[in-house]
C-alpha cells in the first residue's frame, strides 16, 4: 500500500488548464473521492496519478518515491474504467488472469490469485463465461477483480458505477467500500455523484475548474462548506442562497432583504461584526427549514409554488414575497399549491458567504 502526495500538479492542454495547481495528500489505506461536475479535471487528475497522462509541472510521490516521470507499469497501480474494458473474446478467468500473464507469473500462482480475486468479488461461478453472458454488475466485478489481482499499491477508479441501474449502483457502492476496507488498498475514486462520494469516501476532494475547492471528511464538506461552490454542489436539493444586507445596532447584527429581517445568532454576529462589506450571501439547506417550531427558529411565511412528492420526503418550493425557497419536509405532509404556509428556519444551521470571493465567513 502507499501514501500518495501531489505537489502543485498542473496539466495544460494547449491553453486549457485542466489541472491548475493541485496539492493533495492521500493517506495510506484511505478511500479518497474526487468529486465534481463534468469537465472539472477529476479524471485528468486520476490519469496523471496513473501515469496515463504526463503532468505539465508539479510532482507526484508514492510513499516518498517520485513517480512523476515513471510509466504506468512501473507505478504499481491498477485502474477500473467507466466502460469496464473487459476483453469480449476472453472468458472471465482469462480476463482476470491477463495482467499476471503479461508479468510472466507462473501458472500455479495465476490460478491461486484468480481464485482468490473471484471469490472476493463473488464471481467464482462465472469464470468460464464470456463477458457477453454477464450482466453489467457482473462485468464490473470482473473489471475490479482484474484490477486487484496484482495487489496494487494504489487502486484508481473512474466512475465505475455510472453505467449501472440505480438499484445495482447502491448495492455495488457498499460492496466496493467493504472490499477496500478488507484489502486496505489506497484508493482514489472519481465520481460526479455526491451520494457515492458521501457514502464511500473517507475523504472527499471537491473539484471545480481544475482546482480543489475543499478537501475534508464527508461531515466537514456537508456541515462546513468552504465556499459557495461547495455549499451549492453538496446536498440534494441544493442549498438555498439569499442575498442580504448586514445592519448593526445595539450590539446586534441583522440580515435584511425585501423578504426577511433575521437577527443574526450570537455565535455568528461576533465573526461578522467587523466584516467590511454591507452585503453577504445567506445559505440555508432545505432540510433545515421545518414545518414545526424549532429552537432559534425564524418564521418564513409564504405561498406554496410547487411540491415534489417523493414518498419518504416532500420537496416544497415556496415564495416569500419574490424570493423562491426550497424546503424538505416529511412525505406524509400534503401542501396545496397556491396555499399559504409557515416554515421555520433553524438559525443554528445557517451559512454565511462573502458574495465577492465566495468563501465562507463562519
């Protein structure tokens, strides 16, 4: 296993900055997720770690060894691709054994390792089948078995579950996480799915425009987003944002817009008292807006604009004057569109951002 360190890694394609100064430490035996929208650079970063792409500048280290200029075969990494990339003309056994044959392992060792990997992935009974005879989930297990059969120092996965149906995807992500815990392999996993990231990652690197916006545990990413991008990207439905003006008076701080006048909680007012700008962006997660009164709750009175009934939850879009706000409430509550409603915003859960830089102020 290995600790992976990236120092100021940059990758340019002509004038396009795919990676623009990436610093990242992936600790030994940890499962790290690269999360972000399409085009943010996460797959390019994975390919640079694997050696499939040469970095423009910066260094990459495995356990202190500089591997920046080493080819993939010299890095002791394995990669699982989005498209599975299993050989259609080879049986499952031959697919799993292929990397060992390339490295000239003896026949007995190949048999033992293939048996080990196949049992680990629950595909032992499929070894004589061809990929065309397998389901999508089974083909993905073959790809993972082939990746782990050499017991790599670093396992890289590029959106390996995106081609599976929703139910199978849920099952496979728990299997992959448990597999990584059993093997203890340092793993870097790329996805645009925040649910995958939050449920699988020991650490998450949220990426945008070739940069890491925040690196932390799932809990840190959710509860303490570093900036507006992370706050808006993490959470479903996404966080509500409200532009407000700061007013100070008699030892208190107020957030004021045409729709609201909120007394800032004391723990936030001390941090904002000397903030030089008059305007800030208020962040409110839909799940922190409640139908019943809560301690430190601020009433939001408005009109129901639209409801999405999802069974366990109902997503309510409502208007407070001209501001549209989204709340997440229990699914057994029925609210008629056009009807008046009163919600309560839990002020202990609000976020405050600098509208110019986007960074969190609290």
